[in-house]
C-alpha cells in the first residue's frame, strides 16, 4: 500500500507493536481496526449503496470511463437512496480528465425560483415560520441534478444514456430490498408523508405504514420518469412531460416553481478551487459551495504544524484540528454566497498568508481560550437534538483505468428533502431553500448561520458545504473523495485527506477513523462517540465545550497508490455503502 515519508509501519509490525503495547498498557485506544480497503488494478468506485457501486463497476468493466460510471451510480442512487438525493435535488461534480490534465467542476446546485423573496419564510412580524423552509412545496429550489449530469455526459460520456441508466431503471421497475437502516429512515419520515397524497402513495405499504426492512420497494412512477430521461435527457426534465407535470403539481399544492423556472435552469461549469498541501494538489468545489474554499483554508492553517508530532487519536491533535475548523467556519458565515450575487474573497480566504494570520490568532499551541461556561452535556448519552440534526446527501468517487477521476456530491438536503413527491413524476422535491440564510443569524437545519451574502434572491443558488474533492500528485491522479453530512462534509473530507497524507493511513482507515467537527456556531466541539471519555475530558480541560455525539457524516473515497499503480477504495462503515474495483 501507498508508502509515504510519514507512513506507519507495515500492518504486521503495527499489529505486533499494538499487541506489545496492549500488554504493557492495558488502557489503549478505543477505535476499532478498519478492514482492508477494496483493491483493483484497473479502476474503482465507491458509493453509498451496493447497487449503485455495482452499476458503476459494470460500466467500468464494459469499458466505460469514470464519468459514465459515476452517471450509472448516481441514477441508481436516485432509486435506492431517495432520502439522500434524487432527480429533484442538486449536485456538484469535480472531474479530472487525464488526456489533457484538466480539472473542471459542474455546478448543478438548485436555484431559487423567480418568485422567491428574501422574507418568504417570515411572518408579518418578521419571525421565522417554523418548518416552512424545510417541509412542503415552498422549501424546494429549482432542481439542478439532471442538468449537471447532462453537462457531464455531453463533455465526457462515452456510452449511451440508455446503457448508463439501465440498472437504475431496473431497480425502480423491479424494486430492491430495503435494509434495516433504510426501514428505520422510511419509518421516521412516515408522519410527514401523510400530508401529501403523492408521497403517501409511494412511501406507504398500507394506510400510513411505510415500506420497511425486508420489503421490496418498487417505484413505477420513478421508473417511467427515468425511462423518459434516458430517451430525451435534460430536455425531457426541464421542458418535456416531466416539467409539465412538475409545474402543474406545484400550482396544485401551493409551490412557486414554474415551467419557466425549469426551462431557464442552466448548469454552470466553473474553475475548481485549487490549493497545495504538502506537495499534493487539492481541487474542490468553488462557491456556491463553501466546501472547497474552507477545505483549502483549513489545510493551509494545518500545514505549518507538524501533525506527525501528535498521536492522531489524541486531544492535542483534535484541539488543533478543531481550532482550524472554527476559524474557517467563522469566515463561512460572513463571506460566502453565490458568486453571481456576492463578491467572495476567494483568493484571500485560500491564501497561505491569511492562514499564517489565522494560525497566530489561535490562542496558543496548547491551551484554548475558554469562551464561556463549561458544558455538562458532554456527560450525557444523548445531547439535545437541537445541537446536531439528522442530515443527508450522498457522495460517490470513481477513478477509471485511464486515470480519469470523478468526485460527485449530490443532495435533496435533509432526509427526503421537502418530503413532497412531485406529482406523478415519482421523485422528491428538495428542501435546499433552507440552505439560504432565511433570516440573518437564524440557524438552518444544520445549525449554520449566515448573513446578507447568503440571503434569498430570485435565481440565486444557496450556499452549500458539499466538498467533492480530487487530489493529484505531480500531475497524476491520486485520490477522489468527499462526504455527506451537512457542514460535517467539509470536516470529514478534511480529516480523511489528512489521515492519508500526514499519517500514511490507507483509504479505509482514513475514512473509518473517529472524527471531530467544529463549525464556530454553535461553539461546540463535536466528537465521535468512539473517541474515549478520557480524550473528551482532556479536550474539555483545554477549553472546548465538548459534545460526544454520532456526527452522521459519511465519506466515500478511492485512490491510486503512486508506487504500485494499484487502485484502492473504501466506503464509510457508518453507512451502508461499498467500494468495488474492476475485476
Ligand atoms: N444541503 C447541504 C449542503 O449543501 O451543504
């Protein structure tokens, strides 16, 4: 496996050392050992569901490229993980094209409908109307996913759409078996589906009981929509029968997305955010995502510290990570928004010089300034829900035999988006309007706050945290990675990259490791429950308001070992994804 100047000893030596240490010091690290990553000599995909990974794998094996495979996987995910993403959502692609060495991004983020207003989620007294930006037809932006996919297909695709979408259509038509965790997700959303007949018709098995574990979940309406898209592509979604039904249904249930909004939607090809970290080139998503800027900003802050001096499971290491994250998220809330509407100081935010200034403002190398009272909630099994909310989104990563790479993050925002299935189209409308700052200082579903830069305007794209990321070494493909999980997307992607580059972890270990998260507001250092109580206490002593809680982020990554040329891939053990290579 990839050997790095800072890499750990071989697995055998490591295990021997661990055994020796365990005998001498019985109280050791508490995290579980990760299994070996998937490997192949010819290409690799990692997605959030085994059927989507299999669809990508088959395309790669049939001679398709990374974009063909990503398309096959993403359309399959629309069917098998409709709570995370779907045709009614938005997404960001980062693509490395090996032939010319280029890296581009495709912005398929939802846009605010033309009739959207800055105060549309406020009552006449200026107070936020609870639930209006997260649930129901007004919560949805104009979907961009299909447009982004069409752009990717047009630029790079080598297979016909009908071939690429074959497995997705079959999964919708013939159904697939729900897993225990999917059954639980369906059940939790059950009460919301009651309000919209279209949602109930698809999601309920009988009366108000949702389909559940072991059931074969069939989606005939979605299969029909997918077949129409397979035939006529973006034209069908934005101007055809699907668009007509979309606009008709929005009128019926009081939504504001019109046929004109759909016809006007365009994906945008953007230059990636580029940073350098310890000799690696990092490419990620620019605004309207905050992901790329803050990934690079945090890496810049970390770069001057010799992270090797820390045990990577120690409070000292987490302290430094948390401080760097906090500095970046403070800037996110103030400066970031859709670049068509605000002047984002990208160059400054990603400069090494600015990182020097931020690092010097981190109080001291070892002790954090205590910013308020302590928090007894670190001693609670289940902290209040308002601290960290359920989320979703989906990330997939692919590298093909030619070295083309795709990192693709896609979302309907929170589970099942607005919870509204769009008429007879069979897909959920997103609730991504909630990613705008609906009122200055009012936290969104992820507790993030924002200001004017991310205020609602017609046709504006809401700020995102999605961080699809590619890493190149000496111009050659090295890694494709990214995550799901709201703002934890940025920090989970970051920690996985650092685990590989600084600590020489293999891709599975890098993704499986416990993680932390700080987003400046609220001022809590969230830590995975796998991190020991002793470590939590040490962080608390250093001045952090610590909350031990399942962070709910999910990473999918693939990479090429520069020494052997072998491909490795891993899916996050926190969710049901898989990685698989060309056989
Ligand atoms: N909807 C989550 C994000 O884009 O950050």
